[in-house]
C-alpha cells in the first residue's frame, strides 16, 4: 500500500481533475484552488488516459488567470484540443458520406454514438471521437452479403463487422446496436431495437459539416447506458462514455418518458448499474437531481468509479491484465474472464451467462466465417 502522503496527493489530484471537467461542461466556474505545476502535469496525464482532454481544455479557458496551467502545459492542452476539433470535423463529414452511401445502396441507417452524441455537448468539437459506427436496417445475412462484395474475407462478430472502405477511416457496420449475455434479456433488447429502429433511421442530426441520421434522446437513454455496461464487461471503461450519458440526460425528459425509460432498464436488468451511473453523474459531474433517472447508489457508484480510474479509456491502462496482441485470442479470452469475475457480486446475471454466450458466439462466428 502506498504511503498516506501519496494517497492524499492522488486523491487531491483526482478531485481537481473532476473539478476541471465540471468547469469544462459548464457546471463550475473555477477550481477549488490553483494546482501546482506538478499537479497540472498529473491532470494532463489523467485527461489523456480518460480521453477527455478537449473537455478539460474547455474548462481551462473558463478559469481565472491565476488558476491556469504553466505555458508549456497550456500549449500541450491547446494543441491536443485543436487535433480533437479537426478529428471531429473529419468524422462529421465521414458520418454524412457513409450514411448517404448506405442510403443510396438501399439501406436505412443511422450513426450510433460518436458524432450524434457530440452535437449534445456545449461545444460539439470538444469530445474525443473514435471510429464511425453505423447501424443498418436488415438481417445479418443480407448486410453481410453486401459487405462481402467489398471485403470477401471479412469476419463478423454478433453485432458488427468492420468496413474499412477507405484507408485510415475506421467504420463498423452494425447488424444490431448491442447485445446482452443473458438469452432472455438479449431477446428483450433485440425486440426493443426492432421496435425503435424506424424512428432512429429517420431522426436527422445537424452538424456544421452536414446532416446524418442518428438516434433520438429516448433511444440513447437506454443505448448509451447499455454501451457503458458493455464496455465494463468487455474491455474496460473510461469517463468519455459517462460524459456522453451526462449530456443525454441533461437534455431532460418528461415524467412519461422517464417512466418508459425505467421500465426498459428494469426489463434489461440494468437498474443497479443505472443507479451506480447516477451516483457518478451527480457526485462527480454535478448533474441536477431532477435529471437523474434513479436515486444514486453510492456503493455501486464508487466501485464503478474505481474501475474507470484504474482502466482508462477502453481499458488501455489497466495494469491488472496482461497486454497482448490482437491475434492472441486465448489470452484475450482469459483477460475477459478475469475481468468478468470481478463483476460477479455486482452484476451476477450477466456474469453467469457470459461464458455460455462466449461459447455460443465462438460457433456463431465459425458459421458466419468467410468461405474458403
């Protein structure tokens, strides 16, 4: 165990980190006190690991002069935020072009997560963006046959397949937005997606670089929560996804919309996880009580926070698991089982069904593998 002084300093930097994020999203106006140059370096490191450096820079620009970082650190924040802005502009254009292509080829579609969610932020260019996820209307076989006209050897997973149509552009084509390990809950989830799909495929989001279809707030109140849940089980989760959900809920909802959302959350067995997320959104990001879906669960929330701070974005900084290449499938499987075992007490149903789902998925992928 590290000395008490180190623990105290670490806790102090963590508190400063969340205060800086609250400044970035417009909840706070200043930090509790001015960080030292060493603390600013630590803050920069955490922001990079959590993929929230653009939001942090937005917070820095709102701080009084005496609380801002040293010039060298400020320049690093600025340069990173400019890169994030350029990436967002590029991704908005890609979202529009990709959606238009699939529409032209006969598929109704929508852009999941990413650029649609970015438009909910105070500044749509402050969110660190990733690849482009697009959900197509159609059965798996039809979509896969289309993709294999371009990439005959593509290897799908249950919910998506890579579509690298242009060098340097990462696109995932989704047969379904997500999944659950439990057969019963997954069946309920897929029925929810099927019922909701017509609205999502026709809901248009506007960006400065053009328009594209993306999900509604009602859909994202379920989907983004589930996306966070999936990351927790699959590879680790960062704060970027939590901030996405913050802005989904910050847009508000009617009592009827809240009731409908909670009914679906309950059917999917996500109530305790949702309460954990509510704790973080209120306790760390200052989301107002009237915009919470459930009373916060402190114990579950602190456990989730510990996982987030340990793992970083996509779990890339989690020292508890071996770092392996993408080709080492068995090692990935062992890492996955080790991660899931840590969640047994907190989310027993999803944990219990995980090895059965993975076994089923192994044979599913064999069946849908490209023919030699």
